[in-house]
């Protein structure tokens, strides 16, 4: 069995440097870290994680809790988390609670059972009482990403949802659209209320009045976009544009529009949010708002590492978005 001495001999460093490079890679030079990792891989050395855990009372594991693993949005976020976690010697456990609060609570209990050191929570569905104590302090090391608890004090990484939607809605207005509908996500979610507020603020700067039945609430799935898109497009005063709170619902709208023989973008413009991989490969290509998903994951993991190292983290990181105009939006035209 390979030992730390074997690694040190091959890498040309001391055993102490090997231990430091593998346990706390941020404490050594990048070139040294790479040399040690290559040497360890070459001789087949792996530090005894269980023994280290007993000494430090750390599991060197973090749990990423997501609401729905089938949602493509989370894939790149988790990749970003993994990139940073692996660099600093942490393992990542992904917990899909599938909108089941009891299941979500079980993942949080991994902290109290010392099977994980901290939590990255990519949802705001779990009751905040599970996270904060009576004094409003976090019960365990936690960072929220993408979704967040408003005014909770929990460190978070997100984008400016309100401003992003306001910019995109203004683009539709500048194209000449006057009948714009919106399919929201679950309205108890703060990011959805922010996105709706951005939509309303853009319209408030015009004389356009949006009928109440033009705003309908979905659940971020393809099926809800398909169903609610069909509902909106069956109206006698059907909208010229539909703004969806995520790409999946927007792709559902594209499908039902195609089935109803409504031309996109001539007779209907469609906008999504997230810029997931499929947004470039649907027909037409989807106009959407790009979220830097990988960077969100990287930033959230770095914040959690700050907390675990007892460094005071930045309480809120707001990352920039980008409005991407593609083939699903155009000025309203009369179909031939």
C-alpha cells in the first residue's frame, strides 16, 4: 500500500507538504499542489479520510440540496460546486428532495449526524425554521444559491431577477408588443415575485394595462408551460408575447404554439429565463436570460468554505445576467 512517504519522494517535497497539499490545497503553491496530486495518483495513494475525520471531527463532505434533479438548470450549478469542492478536498453529496419537505429535512439532518459539514441549498421551499434558530441564527453552516430566503441573513448567491426581467420586458415593448403575458413559477418563491415585479415595473412605464388573466402561475416544468401556454393562446384576445420564468416552461409554450399552428416569432414571441443547454437547440432558438450557473455554484461553494473556516462570508453575492436575443422573438407581424 502506498504511503505519504512514497508521494513525498516522487514529488520531491516533504511529507508535511504532501499532507498540506492534499488536506488544504489553498495553503500551498499551485505548482506544488499539482505535483503532489500527480505523484499521489501515480503511486496510488489516498489519504485515510476516516482517520482524518476522527481527528478533526470533519467529514470533508458537503450536501447540495436541490428541489428537482430532472431540472436541467441545476446541472451546471453542481458542476461549479464540484470544481471548487474537489480543489479543496471536499466530497459532494447531491440530495434531490423532489419538493418533499420531509425528505428535504432528512438531508439537513446529515449535518447533526456529522455525515456532512455544511449545506448548499438550491431551493427556498424548505421551512426556514429548519435552518434558523429562535434568535435568527443559522443552525449549521449553510449558503443558499439561485433561490433565497428574503431578509433572512443567510449567505446567498443569486442574480438580480427583477432587473433582468425588466430589461427583457422593455425589449419586447421596444419591438412593438402591447399584449404581453407571463407564466410565473410558484409565487411563494421570492425569485418569482422579483421576476413578476420586474415585469410589472417595465409595463408601468408605459400606458399598457395587462389583463389579470395574462399572468398565470406554473411550476417550472415543461408540462406546466405547455398547459398554461395553451390556455393563454386559446384566449379570444390572445397575447402577442409570453414571458416565462424559466426555459423549460418556455419550451413547453413553443411546443403548444407549434401544435396550434401559431407561428413563432411572427404571431407570437416567447422568452425564457436561465439559458439552459436546450434553449439553443429548440426551434426556433429561444430568446432567454443567461444565468452564470457554473459561477453561481463556484461562488456558493467558496462562501461555504469561508463559513467552515470560520471566516466571515459576504452575506449576499449578486451576479450579472445577460439578455440573449434569439429566434423566438420579433416585432409582431400579421401572419400570411
